[in-house]
C-alpha cells in the first residue's frame, strides 16, 4: 500500500514554485513602490507647461450663501436656476 493524505512518514515539501511565486510577488510589489515614489517625486506641472508655477489665489472671491430657491431650467434637464442669499443688503 501507498500512503493517503501525507500520513506515510515522508517529508512534506511545499510546491517547488512557491518560492518562485513569492519572489515574483516581492519584485512586483517593489516595482509598484518605485513607480509610486517616482510619481510623487516629480508631479506634472499644471496646465502642461514646462515649468511648475506657484498658485496665486489672491484674485479669488469666495462667498458662502443660502440657497433660497431652485427651479428647473426651462431649456435643460440638467441645469437649475438658483436664487442665493449672500446676506448683503
């Protein structure tokens, strides 16, 4: 007779390709980390220009308001006409 289920007193070995799979996975993970580091180290400039520019928000005029009315736009299914109270006289 033969042994069933590994209960024959023989040594159990992992599959020969288990080490190869582990090495391939480690290499793949290292490649991903290299790509992520490269992407973070050299961000693409905004607007596709050759040089990165500092962002100037001094022209920005942001306000907070309360939407008092919202109606469907008569010529569009995706737009609304809104009335917004900015709290100004």
